[in-house]
C-alpha cells in the first residue's frame, strides 16, 4: 500500500496550509524580517483547511490507518499543535472565526448560513475584515480555492472579501466527480429538486467544468497559482472539502486502502490520501521555486471528525465529534510551518486557537487591525519559538446557539454546558490534564470553580450578538422533509 503511494506522482494534499511572511512584532527578535524590508521579505502565506477530518486521521497525531506523509511534513518540518482548537464545531462559523480572527458570535455568524437567495445578509458581515482583506492592503496577491461557505450573495463572495481570485464553490459540501457537476444557479438546483452540491465550479465569476476528481482539480489550481505568483508575496487559502461527505473517491486513491473493510471508512481514507497528495504537490512546488523558507503554512481541519450515524472519522480518545463542544468537536489536527523561523519538530502542547491564525499573520506582516474590531487571537510565533514561555490564552470560549451549549477552557479545567442530554447534571467540569476523554464530571465537588467559569462565560457572552441570519436547514426546497434527502437524486 505505502509502496504504491510512493510511486504516485506527488500531488500532496494540502489540508490547511497557511504561510505567513514577514515578522513585524517588535518584541519578537528574529532574523531579517522587519516592517522596513517587508516588501522584500514579506512571507508568502498558505492556509490549508480540510473539512471534517478527525483528530487521529492524520499521521502527525499518531494515526496509522491513513498515512499522510505530505501533511505530516508541515508538522515535522515546523510545529505540531497538540491542543489546537477551532472556535466552533461546524463548518461555516468555524471558518468565519479563523478568517477574521474573532469569535464569530461577535458578528452573529453563529450557524451554517442559509443559502436562500432572498436573505441578503447571510455571510461574514462586511465591516469585519478577513485575512485576505488585511493582506491585500499589504500588497499581497490573494486567492481562495475550494469550499467557501461564508455567504452566497455577491457582496459576500470571495472576490468581494479581499480575494483577487476564486476557484471553487460556495456550498457547504460538494460532489467530487466532474460528471455530477452540471447546475449553474440556485434556481436550477430548485428546479431539479437536488442539492447545491451539484453546481458547476466558479472560476473568477464564470461557471466552468472540471475534467478530474475535485480534490485533484483544487490541488492543481493551487500549484498553478503558486507558480504564477512566485515573485510576489501571496496568500493562498486552500480549502479542501475533503473528507466531508459525500464519501466519493477514485480508484487511484481507493487502491491504497484495500485493507480497510468498511467501505465508507475506506473511501474516507482515500479522500484524505488525495488531499495528502495535493499538499505534497504544493510543498514540492515551493521547494522547486526556492520559496519554501519564507512561506508560512498553516494546516488544520475546520472542526472535529463526525462520528454519529454513518460517519467514520476517528477522533481517538477525544469525546464526541463534529457539532459538539466536547473535545472531539473542537480539537483538530493543526500544524504550522515556516522554515526560516520555526524549528523543525517543534511540539507545542499548550492550548492554541484557530483565531490565532489571523493574529499571527497580522503581527508577522505588519497588517493593520482596526481598533474597533480587536482580535481574539494572539501571535503564535513567540510561543512556538520559546521566546514567550507563557500561555497563549488565559481562557477560551465556545457558544453554540443552536443547542444552547457553551464551553469554557481555563488552564487544564474545562466546563461544558448543555451538550450532554444523557447527563442528568448537564453542567460538566473536567480536568483535561487527567481526563482527556471528559468522562469524570468534577462539577459536584468544585462549586466555586464552576461559579467562576459561569461568570466568565456570562461576561464573554455580553460582548456577543444574536444570530444574524437563518440557518442552513431553514431553507432547503429540494429536500423531502419526510426523508431528509433530496427529492430527486442526480445521477
Ligand atoms: Ca466542516
């Protein structure tokens, strides 16, 4: 199996590769990069995101069933984050968080947004700034590839949110085989009584056909962009929808996993393997062009692996999965590489957040962050290099309005509210240093701690806004509500 993989042409899978360029933080003394010379040394930044990938479904976290040698390069040649969190346990809001560096609740993006064309504001509010917008002001070339899921209205699409170029789809998931992608508009989706997963891809505003497996098409485009922009600082947001459902893969990748009996798990593994090839292609291109050293790459999954019903992700010892505020829903595969700054093989074990991506990029490129919209993240570099031995975060918060659930992490302690209907006492307190699986509820014996956590949560929530737009499932005219499935399946 592995030998077969090695024989493949490497189109490494890029999960989430975020490459950040120049160091600007004055307190952080490192070689070369300062604001003054940023036009010469501005780092390239690649943010690679995978979709619904389990914590253990990557080699760098110890997973062995699905080899990811290319994704592992990012961690092995940079830093692996043992406790890398996203700020929301489902796709859209998680992305709204890391793309702005702010808790999505601050601007009401607290659910996967409706795709109803009649709802004008279902996206990241326009006065918020995304990574792409702040980097564009710094002179970066910017491109988004793959899944968007941050709004379908024209104003909310990538090219109006700081991206020069966009190749991908606006939906929350997509079909992977090119012959399935035939529809051109939401009206055609409705008329065909099928889902928006069947729409043709958008290529800078035009609907286009692809001639290969979707993951491969996204990887190819990423490599093409890097080649084309090699002489200027660029920001590439490479957002794979793999391994999100539907589980679909080609023989090339399925053949690597004939030992996995469960067909869905085998297909899921193949989908990740395709991403791995894509990441490898991106990393190889950086090497070939001689720009790897000054390219800051982030890799992460947008939420934990789904494990309910027919899903097959593996979150290891972590409790629950996608859609939950237990660790399995919010603690994700997370790595960063910047060869000229970060020592290879760094293992960073303190909690960090996907909200730190924006703060790190801003600090390292000198990007201006508006005072009225302070970031919730921190520059990770001083922590990763050891310059700052402290904790990146005193406290981390989560709020999931659809469930009425909350979580607060402070030190090793974590409070979870409203997630476990099975627990009679739904106010749970765990010591993650002793209980990574969140099995032993300590709330009964630690009333004072619990009260303090609830106060922290209440104070934080006062800064948040109500949900700004309806959720995804509030408008699905193609769905047969009795079965939950599309009325008519595309062939
Ligand atoms: Ca997701």
